[in-house]
C-alpha cells in the first residue's frame, strides 16, 4: 500500500516592502493594465496586496524600488544580471531599463538584498533567482558608457 503523495506546495514568497507613494502609483498602473493584460495586472495586484507599506523615507536603500539598480543571480545559469526598474514609458531593455509591469519587474519590486524567489519565464520555465545587490541608479555611469 503506497502513501498518497502530498500536493506540491509552491515555495513561500519572500516579504516585500513598498512606500505608500509607490503603492498608489502601482495601483494606478495595474488599473490601466486590466483591459490590455489582465493576467499581468492581477499578478501585480497580488504582489501589492501582500506588501508591507512604509512611509517613503522609511524605505531602506537595500530594497528594490523604481529607479534603483538591481543585481540578481539566476541559479539555473549561474549568471548575474543587472537591471534598473523603471516606469513603462522609460523601459529600454538594451540599456537595462526594465518596466515594473513586466513579469520580472513585478517579481523584483519590493524585495530586499538576499531575497530568493521563484520566477516563471514567458516560455514557462521556472527559475530561482537571488537578489545580490540593490543600489541607487547613477545616470553618469550609463551616459558615459
């Protein structure tokens, strides 16, 4: 007699922190996305719903926010990636500017350095990613490059 297998639980999601002003901004973005991409909008709403909200001045420098440069490692490939999280109108993947309303942008927002999270790529692959570093975006470095 074999034991019934336990249903596979999805890994626990890491905690996220957002400033109160960022929450309002992201809620407005999710509302605007509802007709164009309801699945992605729902994903953003779900993340916003589980966030701990703080005043803007209490948001720590090591937490992913718009305008901050994020370095993360993909456990499957061992590669590090550095991107800057931005609003949709500022997105430019060739410059490493990733929109907050993309799957990876939604997954990154509000995470702290050291957080490990699972992310599903557009082609359905499940990846384990770790936030290595969060830093303020320095425009001078990109403009001179």
